[in-house]
């Protein structure tokens, strides 16, 4: 079996006397879409913060592409190919949509600061490459038509797509999507599902943290279920839907 891209081993996070995440272990393979679900307070957001580096774990290990990243900062994980979006939209209000994605492209910029200042031939070439890359990403996520609009002026659903575009600009190997469908109507969720599928087809693995069960069941090949900070189930969408512990803890009759 191929080595997983992401592997969590006995991961734990404690806040004072509260155990937010306890002994969490699961893997995400290359170009796989995995869902992470659970009721409010189950530890989903804390888990994502641990994986991305926003929070340090109390115990356990995080391996990415075969190396430990447990103690690395967010800024050290992004160049390795680990990117995320957030539950709340995070845009630069004074930037246009294109400018925000272009700024994120600089995470992969190779020219030195001195070369950029003096506009060396390499700097000019890379500037053209970054502009072309930005246009490709905007087209990929469906934002070409609003590229010159201010990020703060586009719709909430478009802002969520912009967050995905911004993350994709860093050329991730694993993309963490934290509640990407929040506030979206059915048509927008359907388009989001198609985008997540295209991201996987492009060779990027995706970990989706989402309340909307319809989206999770449609896009994920495997689902991990948390409750009270612990993993209570893992399996295919069909297996998860039929798991009594999951039904009791989360799904109930609201699996639409």
C-alpha cells in the first residue's frame, strides 16, 4: 500500500481540563477526498487547526509526505504543500479578486527581493508566469468574470470560491476545506461539489470539514466521524450512513 500523504497518529489537544481532541488517528491518501464530520463541539475545527499548524498538539504526531510536521509553523507547512480555507470568509477588502490570488502566488515565487526591486529578466518572466497562473486559477474556480471586482464586493459564495482560489495559488498537495459550503444555496453547492472533484482530478488531495451531509456524501470516498473529540467511525459514505453510532451522534434524520 502506498504511503499516505497525511497521517495523524494518536493526536490530542487539551485546553485546561477540556480534552478537545483525543487519540485521533486517520490518513489521507494522495488525490483522495476525505470528509471529516461530527456534531458541534465534536473537535472538527480543533483537528483542522492542528493539521494546518494553527494550534500545537498536546500529544501525538502529524506526518505529511513521509515527514513529521508536528512542530512546524503554518508558514513552514504551506511550502510543503499544505493549505487551508477557513469557516469565515477571509478576503483583503481593498484587493481585487485577481490581486488577492496573485498575492498568494508569491508563496511559490523564486526571484530574490533584490532581483524584484531591480526588475531583473527573471523577475519579469516570473511576473508574467504568476499573472498567467492567476488567470488559470480564476477560470478553474469560476471567478474569471469578477476578477477585477473588489474582493469585498462579490457575493458570499464567490468569496468562498476566492478562498479556495487563494489556497490553490500556493500549489498545495493537500487542501483543507473548512465549511466550504456555508451559506450556499443548492445550485452553488452543486457547483462546489464539481470544483472539489476537479481539484482531486488535478492531483490535489482534499480534506473536507462540512456540516452539509449531501455535499459530504457526494464528493468523499471516505468519511471520518468525530464525537466529543474522538473518532467514532470511519468508512465509505454508505457505511457511515448505516453506522448506528453515527446516526445516534450526528445524522439522525437530517441527512439531506
